[in-house]
C-alpha cells in the first residue's frame, strides 16, 4: 500500500510541475485557464490521496468546495472569453451606452 501511495504522489508532483510550466508559457489566456483547471484537479487528487492515506473523512467537504470553485472559475472565464456576434453582444463599449437623463433636469438644461 505504501508503494502505491508513494508512486501516486510522485506522479502528482510531476503533473504539478508540468502544469505550472504550462501556466507560465501560455501562450493565450485560455491555455492558462485550462492549465489552472488541471492544477485544481491535481490538487484535488493529492488531497484525496492524503485523505485516503490518513483516513480523514473531514477533507471531503474541502474537496467538494475546491472542485466547485475550480468549475465556477473555469466556466466564468470561458463565458467572458467566448466570441460573440455583433447582434448578441452583451458587453458594450462605453460610447454605445445611452445614459438616461438625470432626475430633476430637463433636456434644455434649465431648472426643474
């Protein structure tokens, strides 16, 4: 059993080194996001390995929260990095936003 845990830990350590290298070299933001998602998964696997080795069941909620944070982070970055057509644009340039008139003022700029 100890040999399996040691070999698994070495493989996870090698995966962390490779993933950190991928985060460093990029080249795009989406490559870095995927690498960070893999890093979260590797940390989850290491935490599960530690929980199995020590018999601690109190780490399961920590793993669930960490996995949810990784999922939400990856989905939110993918959502904002996706390309939208001109008709579906939800993020508008400041020049394209029509501001409503202030209350208490008329369009002529006189007193209310």
